[in-house]
C-alpha cells in the first residue's frame, strides 16, 4: 500500500517531532511504501538544523521513506506572531508545493498539530476522497489558548471559533480520528456531537524503540551505572517552558534541601530555563543542576547514569488531557518514575505500575514522593521499571499502534521485513 505522511515535523527533529518518522519506519517494515510531506527541521529552538537550508522544496530519502520538504519560516519561541508565521508558512508551502509527496497515495496518516496542517490535508486528500487517519496530538484551539497565542477579547473569540470549525471539518472528513489520551475521545464527542463515535480510536504514541531500550541493556553495553557517591539522582529531560510546571519541582527541591542524598538534574531548554536557573541560584538550591540541552541520542545513556526519572506538567484543566511523549519513552526504558501530573498522563503511569504520582502544583506532595522513592531502594526501583516495561510492550509499542493506523486505512495484512 502507498502511504502518505503529512506532518510539519519530522526527523531529525527530536522528542514528539520524531514520531512521524517512527511511524514511517514501521510502515516500511510492515511492507508498505511511504512518502512524507514535511518542513525543514527547526524544532525545538527555531533554528534550521545543521546540513539543511531553506529552499522552496527538496526531497531526501531517510530510512526508506521519501521525505519531501517544503519551505517554512523557522520559529519556536514565545512570540505569538513568530509561531503563527511558522505554522502558516508551512501550511501554505505544503499546500502549494507539496502535492507530489501525497500524489497517488492510497491513504494518509496526519500528525494533527498544528491545526494549520488542515489546509494541505484537505487540499491533497481532496477533502477526504483519499482516506486519512487524523492523529490528534494536541487539542485546538485549547493549545493556542493555553500558550497565550490567542489574545483575549473579541479577536481571540473569533479566532477560536474559526479554529473549532476547521477542526470539525477535518474530523468529519477523516476515515478515522486517533487519540493518544483516552480522555480526549470523550472531549471530542462532547464538542462534536454529530461525529460517529465508532470513528474515534485510542492510538497511543510509542517511542523511538531504537533509542529507548531496557536500561539494563544500555548499562551493560556502555559499562555505565548510576552514580555511586551516595547521591540518588532524579533526572528530568525535556522542554523547559511554562506548561512543564518546573517551578513546583524547584519548590520541592527547597523542601528537600536537608536531605543531601537527593539531587535533581534537569536537561533541556526552553523559554523558562533562564528564569528557573536564576531562581535556583538566588535561592541557593544546591540540590538542583541545570545541564542544558542535549541531543536526543544522548538521553538513553543519561537515563542509564541516573536512578529515577521525573515527569512534570503544570496544573491546568487542559493539560489533564495531555500525555507527555516522555512517558512511553521511560516505560520502554524500564525505569522508575516520579510524576507530578494529572489526568491521562497520571493514569498511564499508574496503570503501568511504573512509579509514584502526585497532583501537579503540590510541592509538598512532590517532595514527599521523591523522598519515598529515594528511601524505597534499588529493589523497588527495579520492580517499578520492570512493570512499566511490560506495560509498554503490551499496550504502547510502535507495531501495535501502526497496525491500528493501517487497519483503519484498509491496508492488507503486513509483510514484515526483518
């Protein structure tokens, strides 16, 4: 079967932006031909990645996938104008210059974020004449409202109403709507009462299984172990923005400063990093380290060198429908987790039996969970990790979710390539 992928994001972009390529490689492995329509890589810092320069369009081959790239305005900052230009420029370029990528596709998988991807989607599928799987990654316009990109008042209300209409059109025309968090299904049905419930399926995102493997394997291969200097290292890796709720992590660190064995190590970058680093210095939080941005390829080894992983999201009704992409990565790695997170993300950690969870924004509860995890010791850490790994293999693997996508598009039974 000839599968098209439509996504503003693609390899070598890291984190959630790597998901389209993960699905593309699995579709190839299952015996299908794949073309992707995407932009030039500039996530997460808005700078075009080394080895690329913006052109009207170009084609490269990555892991068996023909990747068609079209021009966009590179931007990923707090600037609402800049982000709108980033999203709109890709939508326009993909609509005008990207037709060859999806031409003759039997079905299209769509990374449905940002909402502006709707323009090339509806154009190149001829308003759903070509079957497409709409994989909902973010709620729109909720994502824009939560980030402050939609202004308050009449203009913001009109913009939000327009986005809601666009969302309903793409949902109605889709062959299948995939949701990565169970709660999103009910929310979509509540907002779109005319949508057939049978069209909405739970299709959780996997991780890059080439990178995120059982931590015991990585430790053995690389000859590394967590620090043995009596320090228990709790590691956070990911975006450092407002929605990650890392102020609560610092609040918890302040409550834990009298426990010298506990250290919090934060990897990543984002709009809140500089402010949080200043706060750490001002409050003399010696148990917190900011290590800066690292390449995704380095993350598994860093996980192997630490003891416990942190997952953090701020307190927000909207974020309760969010499942951070790092959770599947940590479950696949077989490591213990402490999460300050609510809603679907918290439910996933609990269902996997992978660690301890507290409500976001509660620094005392988070400090207590960190202390309890530290005290529980290596045997309990291993048990949490093994439980999470088993859950990932049974419920979240790339093979299982890709099969859901392909089945909905009418693909024949896979011919697995070794």
